[in-house]
C-alpha cells in the first residue's frame, strides 16, 4: 500500500514514516518515506556501524555529528539523494556483508518542500538495518575420508566415510569411481556434511590389486548450487575374490599307542577364524589348533582313537 502523504502545517517539521533497505551490501538503497514532500538542504547523511555524538563545531559554533568507535562509515551528500515528492532514496555502495549499520543525519540534511528543516536522526538506534550476507559462490571441498579396510574380498565390503567443508545437497553415486567394485548405500547422517558409502565386489569381480577409489568433485553440489572442482583420490584398495588354498603335511601318519601326529597346514594367504570343527580327521581327534605366523601357517595335533584300528584315513 503506498505511503499516505498529508500536508502538515508550514511550520511543523517533516516526519519520517518508514525506512526500507533493499539490495546487496555492495549496492544498497534505502528508501525514506516522509509525511510531506521533501527537498535536499545541503548537509550530509552518515551510514556507520559506530556510535554518534553531537558536538559543537568550533569553526561555526553549530552542533554537528561525530562518529566514534566505528569500523565502517560512509558519508553521502544530501545533493546526491533521489527525491520524488515524499520519497527519498539514499544509495550507498561498498558496505560490509552481514553487517549492522545505522543511518544518522543532522537537521541540515533534509527539509520539506516548504523549507521546514527535518529534525534529523541523531540516535543510532532510531534507523538501523542489516546488510544481506555475502552470496555463497564457493563450491564444497573434501575435508577427510576414512575407510575400515583395504582389501575387498568376495562377499565382503569396505565402509567409506566422506566429510565435506559444508553441507552437500547432491552427491550422486556416479561421482564415485571404484574399479572392480560397486558403490552402494550412499547416505548422509547429518544433513549433507558427512556421507557414508559401502564398497562391495560384484559377483563377476576379478582379483585386482592397486585400485583407487576416486571422487569427481564437479558432481558434488552445495545448497547454493555451487560445484566442487577437480578429482580427489580417496583411498587405495585391493579386490581379492579367490578363496585361499591349502597344503597339509603330517610329521608321521601312524597314530596310536600314545603317539600323536602334528599336522602343519599352510594356506595361500592369511586366514582367520579357523577352528577344529573345520577339519575332518577320520578316527582321530584334532586339538591344539593355532597359527604360528598370523594366519598363513596353522599347526594342529591329531590323536588316534585308542579303541579303533583303521587305515586309509584322510585329514581334510
């Protein structure tokens, strides 16, 4: 609704009805609406983030405004104002983004078209505004990456955790490249800053060493639509889809009479979780199963049954 303009008494000072800032910090306009037609009177308007004191000008003996404690102050001449009837537009450039300012002016800055001086704005709390924050033009960056392993076995998986510099609104699965593997379960746990993915080996995957998980940052977008840049190598991993093989050696093959055999099982790669139940020994008992080198070589004791005599048994 347009501001209503009334015709005040010729001797009554104009009244400021509203002040509306628009634009960006770099190019701000402040619309001042009065209750009567206005004109410039020749003074200045101050836009500042500091405090204002009224002091006596030693040269003229007249009161004037002095800014103290400011970090950013701009002065605009009243002659540069755009005045249309009761509407006064103040333009100021180069303000700080996301910053609070006050507009102050002395009685000599504006007057009514009937030459009655506006009383001015002498308090920094009377006319304040905050500039908009600076627009987000920076794309997200990758802060850290963690994995819970470096070998991807058949039927197994590797958990990957990515952390970005800001919330990521879009992280498609095809932004990640995983040779000889697949990316699944790509989700965020905190609104876009931390993302989790699972690396798995497809059924037709082949054993391959020296693979590198990478991220195409140009496909990573923040909430403002800014893309990241470049490609980041996240982690190295190997794909091992072949089951281990084993050879078995016995220190002797005849059990009985209190004589046990020591079985040495050597695997093609380190294995874990081997238990006596995994070994089949006809007419014998497997005990004391342990590894001697972290999983590649295992040793067990075979004890024959005292009540049974049998040939052709196989340890498997």
